[in-house]
């Protein structure tokens, strides 16, 4: 049920990276797409916001319209074939957010320098398809290995210095070095989930690890030595940071002929060493029967009946955590590979067209996307672009705007994906992602 809620939220919030910036002339933060891209003059930016969220299964896989009523996939009116056919072997969502506190850029001859301070965060969840198959089909005679379920998230500060150099009129190269300072992190990983079924019930043996760090809290234990998940103590404070790490961006920009630009970059190649002051492990056995005829009204009213109450109580007992020795763990930050081609029309240079390709990998969960774009930049004070293409999970589209008044420059971006929909309060629920970017800079 938690996963259903998370997927529903993913359908109405979140975003992807602002690739449209590659096509907007005068966009001051394009070096974040490729560190080799230079600005003609200096700038100061405060408060730019970027986020992205991807999921390979949408809310429309869990909510259905039956006889004018929205019901869940576990309703008897939704067939197992229809529901399970809409799922993946590994159903997940991943997302990240990047809030730019301040950026400063300045030119020095053929070189361009940037300094940044950001707050960033990543989160995700993963659930195997077999979990939903067991719940939907009911009991039988089979066994499953359902290990690999996971929920994770972290927040960290980033200090970055970027340098790009124009080697010639044709080639520019660039790099950004990043110091990462961890604030919070949680990683709940089900390492074992052996499920056995008979004619009457399911029986599962579950083991899970929890790694949790906080810069100012330490979890309490009860009289039996288990973590009290609802109670946190402010004692035993740890000093900042909870993690430290390094990452680097690399990029090259080539202009082989007038009007043509070729861009390639890899972003956030690196990792962080986390200190988990709160680490725990749970293990136990749980048994339960299947779930049928659950409606959206029951979810709203929190009226799940005895069948859910019993399952909930059993799982809570199974997932109670005992403290273990404090852990130190190295984890990679999500990295991105960007490729782009842009060509200004020889008969009308403000009009340009091109393509971009993106590959993103986060904790082994990969996403690919290719877009075709057209842009109109009639002056350094105005630029618009629109794109359309396909991602790993379907068609995507978006637009971007860069507008300046005096020395102030506003950038807005939006993107979305198409996918399965259901009517729900007049709002179509879409899987996969939305895209939102908003920023304000001052030209120096």
C-alpha cells in the first residue's frame, strides 16, 4: 500500500533534468548540462530549482475505472491478467532534487569559472512484481524469492567549482569538481523474503537491514532491545557531516562548422562515504491470506477491514529492528550522460533544431531518453524551445523559456510524459514523470 501511495504521488509531482537549456541562447546555467559551455559575461544566480522523478509503473496500473467508480487493482472487477500485465518485473521510482542556493560565474580570457552551493537529495523505492501477484491471485502451491525490495533516500550539501577553457574556435572543454557533505540518509533493504504458499495461507521468512543517519538524532531502544521507531532522542549528538564525498562533471563542446554544435558530458561521477549512527536489522516470520475487493473509498476512509489489520500487525512484528554495530558505507551518487546536437538554420540563424540523448543511472535503476527539439532565439533577451521524443517508458515532450529584462533573467521549463490514464476527480493520472525548472539570474 505504501508503494501505491508513492506511485500516485509520482504521477502528480516530480520532474526530469532541464535539457532544454542546451537550446536557449543566453541561459546562464547551461554549464550544468555540459561544463564546457561558456557564458559571454558574468552572472549571479540565487534560488534555481530543478528536480526529476522517474517511475516505470504509474498510478493507472493500480487504480481503475469500473462502472463509473475508481477501484484499486485488488478489486474483483479488475482481472489478474490486466493488472499484472501492466507491471514490470521490478517496479520502482527514483527521484532527485537540486536546489541551487547561489551560483557565481565570471570570465577570464579564454577561461570561464563558476562557483556554486547547492542542496541535493535522492530517493527511491523498488518492489518486485511477484509481491502484487501473490496479493492478487490468492493462495496456491508455490514458493517465491522476493528479496530486493528497497526504500532509500538522502540529503546532502554540494560545493562546486567549475572551469572551462576554449581551446580554439572549434573546441571547448570543461570540468566541475564537487565536495559533497551528507546531512541525512536512510536505506531500508529487504535482503531475504522467502515466500511459501499452501491452500490456506502465505508464510514468509523476512530479513531486512536499516541504515539511518541523522546529524542530530539518535534512536532509542525499548526494554526488549528493539528500536522505538516513533521516538527519537536528541542525546548523543553527532557532529556534521554525516558523510563526505567527491564527484566530478566532465564535458566537451565542438563546433566543426558555423552553426553546428556537438555536446557530450558526464555528470556526478563519484560517491559518498556515509556514517550510519543508527543501524538495525530485523527478521521474523509472517503469515496472511489474500486481499480482495479493496476500493478507493476504503483507502480514503482508512477502512481496510480485519484482513488488513491482521496483516499489518504481523508485518510490524516481523520488521521490528534491533540495533547493530554502527556502519560506514560507500555509495555512488546518481550519474548522468548527456549527448546533444544543435544546428542553427543558415537561412535564419535565430531558428535552430537538434536532438539530445540522456542516460541516468541511480542505484542500478537506469533511464534512457531521446528528444528532438526546435528553438527560436530572436535576441539575447528572449528564447523559446520545444521538444518531443521517447523515454524508456513512453513518449515525452516539453518546452523552455528564457526571458530577460534589464539585467534580470528568468528561466522556466516544463516537461511531461504520456501513458495510461484513468479519470479521477477530473485529473488524469500519468506514470513516469513531469518536468519543472525555475530559476532567476542577474547578469553582471
